[in-house]
């Protein structure tokens, strides 16, 4: 199904084999990186026009409005596309935790050891 | 070629069809999101053990140490894996601009209009 995304924006997207671009989600005031989601043209269109961050779930193969179930919605403050068109930076005001585990961010529990000399 | 990446870390990665995970790169002190790169196991191994952010170039199909040509290297401060294993948050000290255009970040020139009511 064709998306209603502005064709001028659609022309700038460099999608992966699955038709998706990575969306980095950042808390607009603190700068915390909250999560990474995935958007196709339609998810980006909905995000830009509804002001609620909307993603494509690769595992469930459906659109999801962040927080629709949990209440932990993301109010969109701004969206920017990167220089080569394959990543978005979505600045939001996150209600509650961004992670389904209850953590504030999806990276809180995943620190890896850097062993550089 | 098998990578020397710690098998305990490798087991946590959920790679895309091309064997890659997204790497979100953030300036460690200001919180700026600088760019998004892509890492396979070996790029992550090199990033963790050399302290220089290293990516897989999907267009050139080769490893690249950020700044090897430009001098705009990224000194790695920390690396975290997200809750579902398909994205990394790499906190760095970025020398100079992160973007090949000369901009500080790869998102500086790409603001999209949010038309939400």
C-alpha cells in the first residue's frame, strides 16, 4: 500500500532490504538516548502528522504507537533525517520508561566492557 | 571469517539479514547524537578492544575506523547493547565534526517538518 508520506521526504530515504530506516529516539531535554525503533514510510508519515512516535515492529509485523498499551507515550518534538538518508533522530518527551522492561532507556542494562589499553 | 568477539557478547546480538546491528553514536558529555553506523561482530570487537569506533561500511563493504582519513576520530568512552540486542549505544569523545559534510552531527541539515495538530 502506498504511503501518504510527503514524496519529497520519501525521495530522500535510503531504506534497508526490508524497507526500513533506523529511528534513534532521544529525550529532547536531557539528551538521553531512549531506544532505537524502525520506521517505514507510513510509520514516519504517522509520526510526523500525529505527533506520536509510531514504529514498524519487525517481530510482530505491524505498526505500533509507542505507549498505546503501556501509556508510556512519546510526544514528538522534532524529527531529523541524517546525511545519507538511512537514519532518523526523533526527539521526544517520553512519558515514563521507554523500555518494555520498565527501565528508563533500553540501554540501561546492557553495558559492555571496553578493554582498550 | 569468525570474529574474535567475546562469545558471551556475540550470543546476545540480534543481527539483521546482513549480519549487522545499528550503532548510535553519542557525544559522551553533551549528549549530542552524532551519527548512526553499522557494526558486525568484528567491528564491535575492534571498537571494544581498540577504543576507536570502527564500523562496517555497507556501501564500500569494508571496515572503517572513524577518522582514519579525516582525523576526526572517536575515542570510545562506553558501549551498551539494548534490551533486544539489535542496537548499540556508543558514547565517544568526537574530535572535530562527525559528519563527512563537515557538520558536527549527521542530523544537523536534515530537519523534517512535524505537522501534528
